[in-house]
C-alpha cells in the first residue's frame, strides 16, 4: 500500500507532502516542534487536518472537498500507531494489550491470546505477558506497543519518536527490532535524530516548520544534504564554500582537502564531515583547519565537544587533559578522511 | 490557649457575641417585654391571631411564637431553649418537660379525630369502618405519637383494624399525603381539616369518645413570669376560648393537668367533657 | 510542609471541635449498656435492614443511570454543559422535602408519570420502590459529578489509540474508559450509598413511613425520638459509625494513580 499524503493543519503551521512506496519505511526527520507528531497523528486519525488529502493504496484516509474535510475514522484505516508514551492500556495485562486488536476484530479470546504470545515473542517480550503495563520499563513498554501495533495487521505502521526517552541500550535494541519487524512493511517513523533513521528507513523526509524541506533515499540524502539544516539533523558538520582544485575553500580562504566531481572552479559546493573523525592537531599538521574555540561542551559520556566557528571535534577527557583549549583560543582541526564535496544548486 | 494573633481574637469575639447578643436583648429593653411561646404546630393559626389580639391590648408586650411538633418543642425546652410558655398538643409531652413547669399545667382545648379525604373523596369513604376496605390507601400517625395513639384507641373502641400504607410521625404529614392525593384517606384532627384547603372531613360516629387534650403552662425559666401568666390567662379566658372554638377545637374547662403523673406513660386521651363541648 | 501560622491552627481547632462535638453529644446520650438490646429490637433491625437494602438498590440505580449521564455531560461543551450540570446536580443541595414534593408530583399517584404507572398497575407511592427512587434522586449527582470530573481529566488518547487498533466504541468504553474511571465511579458509588443511607426528607415526603416497607433507619430514628429517645440515639450511632466507615473508604485516594 503506497501512502500519498498532503497534510495541512494551518493552526500548527503544517503543510507536509509525503510519499511512501509500498513496503518501505520513511523517516520523518525534524527538530522538536517541526510538526512531526501532527503529521503522524493526522495519518493515524487522532487529529483531523484542515486541508489536504491522503490515500493508502486505494483507500482514502482524508480528503478536502471544496473546504469540507471527509475523514475516514481511524478504526477503519488499518493504520497502527506507536506513540512516544507507548500508550499501553493500563487496566489489562501486557498479553491482553497485544491481544486487543484481534479481539476488536472479533477473534476469540483464546486465539487472540495465542496470536499475542507470538507477537510478544517476536519483539522479545514473551516473558512480560502476564505483567501489568505500569510495571514495565520504558523500553519494555515500547516493545509491547510495537507488538500490539503489529498484531493489528496494519497496512501502514506509524511510529512517533520510537527511540525517545529510551536509554542507549534500549534504543539500540529497539533499532534492531524495528529493522527486523518493519522489513517489507509500509511505515513512517518520526525522529529528531538523523542517525536513528539510517538503519531503518529507506527514505527520509526532513520537516522544518511544518514543511518538507528535503526528501530522498536515506543514504543519498545524508551523504549530500542540500541544506545545513539537514546536515545538522544528521549530526554532521556542514561546510560550505567554493571549489578550488581538490579542495573546498572556506569563506575565510582556508582550504579543506576534499574529493569531488569535476566542478568548475569557484562553484558553490558543500561537504559534510563526521565530527567523530575530526581531531585536534598541532598547527604543523598538513591540511589542518585553523579555527577559534567558541565553546567547550561536556557531552556527559566522558567526551568533550570542542566547538569552533567552522568545525567541531569530540575529544575524550583523557585527550583534553593533555591540552585544554580555552574559549577564544586558536585551535587546529584535522577533518580525517577527505570529505566528499558536492555542488549546491545556487 | 492564649491568642497571640489579634485576628484570631477578633474571630472568636465575633463568634461569641452571637450567643451573648441573643440573651442580652431582653434585659436591655426594660420598657418592652417579650414572651417566648412554644406552641404545638396545630395551634399555629389560632395562636397567631390570639397573640395579635393580646399585643394590641397590652402595648409593650410582644409575643414571640415558635411552632413545631410538641415533642420537638419539649425536647428543645429540656435542652434549655428560652421558652416562657409551652402549649402542648397532648399531655404526655407536657409530662416530658414536667421539671420545667412552674406551678400547674392547665388544659385549654381538646381536639378530636376525623377522617380526611382528598377533595371529591375519590376513595368513596363513608365512615370509619369503610377505611378497612382493602385497596383503600389509608395513612395514619404512628402509634408512638399522640395522634397515632388516639387513632389506635379509636380502632380499639370501634373494633375496626386498619392496614395503613404509611404511619407518619406527625399529623401534618398525614394531611400532606391526603391533600396530595397519594392517600385516599387519613386520620387527622378536626382542626387540621379546618385549615387544609385540599381535603374534606368525614365525621364518624365515636370520634368524640377519644379526644386529645391540650395543656398550657408557664415555665420555670420564664424571663417575664408575670406577663407570661397573663397571656396564659388570656388563652384560658373568654376571648381565647372563643378563638379556639372558632378554629375547630373543643374548649376545655381549664382544669389542671396532672403532668407529673403522665410523665413517661401513655397519654390519657379520654376526656369526658370534651364530647359535651364538641 | 511548612509550619502553619498559629491563628490558623486556633481556627482549625475550633472547626474540628464544631464538627466533632455533635457526635460526642450523641454518644454522651447513649445508654451503652442497653445499646445491644436497643439495636436488637425488631423495629430497629427491620429499619436498618431496609436501609441497607434500599441504599444498595439505590446505589445500583445511581451507577446504572448516573454513569451514562456523566458521560453525556462530559461530551457536552460550554454553556449547555454548565447549565445542564447545574440542573442535574441540584438535588445535591435541594432541601430534601422539596425533592420529596418533586418526586411526588412526578411519580406520585397524581404525578406526571405516576398517574400512568398507577393506571398500569404499578403503584409507586408508599412502596419500597419509592424509597429507592427518593434515595437515588438525591444520591445520583454524586456518581454523575464524579464520572464527569474523571472524564474531564482524561485526554482521550488511549481511546484514540484503541480506535486505530480497530476497536468499536463499546469495546473502547468497556476495556479502556470504564476501567480508567473505575476509581471515580467507585468513589461516587460509595458516596451515593452513604447519601442513600442517610436519606430522610425526600423519603418521608414521597414514600411515607411503614415498618418493613418504607421506614428506613433514618425514619425509625425520627419516630423513636418521640417515644424512646435512647433507642433513637442507639440507631443514630450505628448510622454515624457507618457514615464514618464509608467516608473513610471513599476518601482513601486510589491505590494506584488514575492514568
């Protein structure tokens, strides 16, 4: 079932166009407040958009006919939603939460529960069947919510920030789970962290202030972000400059060695750099970029982000103990492997 | 407990002044005497008229009337209510306050039972015996209260056993059930029928043989005993008796009621002289 | 918790004394030695039994009708909801005798509906059913207001999620909403039971007073007060004890937070 949607909600400044081919996963990327949840909830039928139209396969989800919204009730959409809060039903067991969709479709209690057991095992939560939702950890609840969503045999799976408020291990486990269970399904997941999307999503759509500013295949989009905004979302350093032979010339004239097509000299190009590859080096290092330290940001995981005006590097506290750059001081960055420059349509 | 805060002291003072003020009012007005009369509910209309007459004749005296069921009033008097006079609808309740009676309680009126039916008599009640018809909804006073005791006595004397649908605590409730049409008939006092608009009275033979006697007394706690005595005499006198008669009461010979003998026992509802007057 | 100003404590002590003193007064008039005997009399036991039975029936009626009404009220918006709520909750503060008169003119023999019922051979006045009606009339607002408040506190999110999973309205109501407001319904029901148990004025006006049929404990107390005040006090103390127990049960915050 291919999803084609134009979601308009003027009160929240949302007007997003989405296209999700059957069997693929779209990551809806954007910072908090970009309108991701609004789009997801409109698709699920939790909120009614005030303009636009959406179809899932042959079925119309909503459509704007001469200013009057026709909305298919969420019950008949065949769209399952996993919310940030997991939204498990608190008064029934984990098993009955997962058995709920089958029961709703008229299956017997026994067969619904048998199906629920299967789904719980699938998400690695079989041992939680008898528990009450309030006794679960955030990660466990999220898994159960995924199982419940899948148990409804949905034609489209929506996941709103499925990694939000999970600890690192739970997030990793959730990522691998989603990679597994979303295979072959049509799905939309929202996240504010671009890296979350890489594993799971075939395509991404970047939402900024309610509008899709960039979309495309995940890897291609991340490798060649067309906006600084997308690069930032992807957690990459965005460098913009002009092309000179074998290097990107920054506005201040410094050169960053880079690979690239045969651009015309002076063409506007950009490159993204993984900050993890950036090192602080002595000023004598060839190809290093001279920068001024703007801020020192402790990351809380034993690393320190040394943020310059152009680049930043993540250094361990151990490294930082040998030399501690101070704000306002000059620092030299090495960008590691040569970044790939690409042309920016001006 | 010491009050440090002036606000708290003020609140306490305000709370206390309420009760003090209530008592102080009478002492502060030497030229004006107020007599607190606690009277049975059935006396409402006639006592209100009598009080007005009395006040007109005695400038400077004001009568403050409190009407309620006799047993309620008796309970309040026993709990120290500031009553000067108690006019009870039966002798038993006067007996309840016996220790507060100054001198003797005197009988000033009597009342007899009658059948009350809703206007138009939808139940087709003809006499007391017809009240025993099954299917007829009859309400009476509970045997524990004076009108119920009188009802029980009438049943016994006439040999008719009633199966009431409700046994109420006061005659006003019985009257209410009848006037609303919920009940087909009720046993109430003659005077009640006289003051109720929506009911008709059906007299029955033998009613006069069971009368409830109304005693009145000045109480020991009276603030103005002389004025109170004067009002009691007024009720017992010609004007008072005429008003009571007009309201449907049978007047009494004003004989003394032996309240101490009645204390805690069943009321003696037989009043040989009542039939003569009624 | 910060320490309270002294003057506030003084007023609080006065208030507490005001609340407790009448109960102490009641207890002081009880003849404790004879208490069991006074409670064992047939009329006391009959009245208490009738009270418990009618209050239970009234509570069942309050839940059956009050919960749907609470839902309907919560579904309304704006002025209509405020006006309707005010009207529906009025029995809570009406003088009981007014409630009784209203019931009489609705369900009594000559009442709006009562005349039809009577003609159909279903008399209401002077029956135990009338007692239950009187109690339910004054007690139902507890359930309605409690359900409405509980629903207002819900954001409807779980219900919306349940709908995406294919559930119909009845299933959502049964599996999600009703369990979600269960604590509130129980609280409303407990208060409704307590209010039913204490009902006096409307019962007296509407249902009458006949031993074993309509004379509940409250009416029995009112009657016994005439002839045997000690028996009235004894029965009154039972009601006080029941009331305290019930309110204590209701005031206990839900053992788990309402989601």
